[in-house]
C-alpha cells in the first residue's frame, strides 16, 4: 500500500509500522461490529421491516420520478394540433371514454 517515496530509512520504517497498525485495526472492526449486534428474532424482524420499508420507498420514488419524466417528455413533444384538437366541437363529451 505504501507508494515508492523518497523517505529516509527511519521515516520509512515508521510509516510501515503505522500501516501495519492500521491494517490490524481494520481487520478487527468487522468482528467488533458483529459482536455488538444483538441476535434476537425481534432484531431480525425489525431489520426485515426496515428493508421492506426502504424498498417500498425506493419504488415510490422511482414511480414518481418516472411519471414526472414521462409528463415532461410528452409536454416537450407537443405539436400545434394538440392545442386545437377539439376547438370546434359542439358536443364536448361525444368522444369521451371512446379512446379516440
């Protein structure tokens, strides 16, 4: 991990000692975190509920963002005929719900 540097031997040795201590400390962190977590069914249930809630939240944001992007896309692709599609209609609800 140490890059080739032009350091004196004493500084290089100190740097290697610091790197060794850091590596040792980092290797102990996962074991310490795992030991600190409680191992109960209620904890597993809470974690599962949190993941489900997070997933539903992400799904909701995705749907809202997708709808907004679709509306903006359609709005930017309008033609002049879209403004006057039913300008002269005498019966406004003649084609309502027909799909035309």
